[in-house]
C-alpha cells in the first residue's frame, strides 16, 4: 500500500469510528452527534465508501420514514424515462436532469431555483431536527 492509500484507509476507519460513537450516544436529540453522523456520511460518500464496516449501505437520516417511498417514486419516473428514451441506467439520471433543463427553458420555469428548492427539501427530509421542529 502506498502512503496515500494508507492515509485514506485510516481516514475511512476514523470516520466509521465517529459514526459508531454517534450512534451509541442513544439520544437522537443530541445535535452534535447527529451533525457528526451527517458529516461522516458525506465524507464517506466523497471517499467513494458507500458501505459501513458492518456491510450496511450508508443512508442519511429518515426522520419521517418516507424516504424509501420517495426514492421509489423517483425510481418509477426514471424507469418510465428509460423506457421512453432507451437511456441506459448509468446515464438515466443525468439525461433526465438535462431534459428537465430543456423542459424548463420551454415552459418558463427556473431550473436552478427548482434545484435549490429540491436541495432544501432533501436536507429537511434527511435531517432529524427538521421533523422535531415540525412537531
């Protein structure tokens, strides 16, 4: 292993340790642990690590338990798009987003504003504190 490879492996191990500690706190209302958990998920994703050491896929929080359903709705839209256009799976999301940009141009929608709003919705739907604030 090269020095860079060793450093990346150590970083991944450290991030996974932080995630384990965050989950062991047992108090979902502890903002600092929740934040650390979210940061570590993002860091693991940036490093190309999509699974924890236990083999479970890293997913963001799902405070209202609806994100599996939301993902399935999106999957349905992608499958229809793929059937209609013949797009391959690895290109489908990018091609659909590109075509939505074209659609926005022709229908007087601000795609960038919609994308920004989508990001805010995603963050609200994957942040435990967001659902607690609504209650």
